[in-house]
């Protein structure tokens, strides 16, 4: 449908307390081919009529009793979601202050009394032509916005899938189970919320933390899978899984991958500076790594491994308390201990 045809199908509302003016305007519009014209002499009906019909143009008299045209424009501006108020003002007044006030409140044009048929026809057509083009542009923007949103969601989904697959790859190289990764990541989310950080960051922690040991992909089997204590040389090699994980996740723009990179590099740093790879101390350690560290230790100690039995929860809690301020952030430790009942439920639900 071309623009001209769309213009003549536009929905128009005439608001004037004088029935003669309404009749004259309706006659002009009908003669010009407009097929959707409504009118009212009661300005208090404008809002319910507009909400029901969403007019393309309101032809509005300013000088009306009880509710004048200015008040009607104010009310309309409160309910119109778009930033385009389609109003032509009818007025016999030519006062500059009146014109300025009308324009400041959203009026787009004026029709003066007494009516000139040609002037009314041209002004209304021109206004509706602009309105029609605006609507087309607005709808195209909405379509584009939806496409961008869908593409963004698809990209995020692809990123999430990539992260999950990388997490699974690290699991296959280690003795740790998929359930450990799941419980640990869910504990990270719960602890993040307990600390008071926002929900989005907590969700990002849930997604990013499974990559904390990604670097173990680069550790030789004879060291990674050794059933016994590592010697000094082997331990030095094992510790490089932090920097390997960092390198594997480097140079990626994704917020979650950047978070995972930080966790992979720093989750073995300790509060007192005795950790690795860089011996960071206290709050030099990124908070995401401090969160992941305590969650990882808790789940690892309460889990069975080929080289050890599972510790009782009470023993793990005592270990964590004893190392608060040494290995773990003291403030985070206190909050972590408060959520342990929730973590026990996670262990029951997602057992190995």
C-alpha cells in the first residue's frame, strides 16, 4: 500500500465543544476521502477514546469548558508510548504565547478559525503523511530491535554452549565429576547472592565458574592422574594449569569468558598471599576468584576421590573456619558458612 492510500485510511478524532465546527471538519475530511473519522464534543472522552482506538491524528480545539485543549494534550502525553503526539490544534487565537505553549506541549500544527477548506485539507494531509512515515520508521525500528535481540540471544546461547563444552572437556581430563562442576558452580551463584552482589553477576558466576580448572587440559596425564602425592617438579607443572586456563580464555570480548579467565587464573590464590600463580594477597585477589576458591574447596573435600575419602561436612566446616584469614577471605567465609545447609541440599540433589 502506498503512502497516499495509507494516509486516507488514517484514524482521525475531532474534539470540539461546538457541533458546527465538528460538522464542517467532518464534511471537509469526507470530501477528501478520509474513511475513519470520529468526533466528540466532550473533551473528557478523549482519553478513553484514544486508548480504545489509538488515533493517527487528534484535531483538537483549545478553548473548551471544564477541560481545555491544553489539559487534553497533557493527558495524552501521559499515555502515548511513542515520542510523537499527533495533534493539530484548532484555535481562533493567534497569540504567540498560545502558539508557543501549544507547541511545547506536543502540538504539531494549527488550524485557525474560520476554516479555510484548502488550508485544512493540506495541513491535515501533510500531518498524516509525516505521521504515516513516522509509524513506518517506528515499526521498522521495532523489527530491527527484535532481530538484534534475537541475534544477541543466539550469540549468548552459542557462548554458553561453548563454555559448557569447555567445562566438559576439563572434566574428561580429570578425576572430578560433572556433578562436582555443577554443585560448585551453583554454590558460586548462591554465595555471590549471599554477599549482596547483583543477580546478573551471580548468573555469570554460575556460567563462568565451571571453567576454573580448564587449564588442566594442558597438564600431562602422568601428573594429572597420578594416584599419589606429586613431587616438587610435578607440583610445579600442576600449578601451571592456572596460567594455561588463562591463556586458553584470553582475548575474548565476552563478559562471561573474561570472568571465567579471571577465575581460572586466580582461584588458587590465598588470602595470606601464599597461593599461586602470583601470590596475590587479600583483596588483590578478584572477588570472583575468592568466591570460586571456597566453593571449590568445600565440594572437593566433601567428595570421594580415588586418592581420598569424602570428609564429613563438620570436618570441612572446621577446616574452612581454621583457614579463614589464611586461605579464605574472612568476610566471605562467614557468609559461606551461613549457606552450607543449602549446599548440603545441593549435594543430596546432585550426588556423584
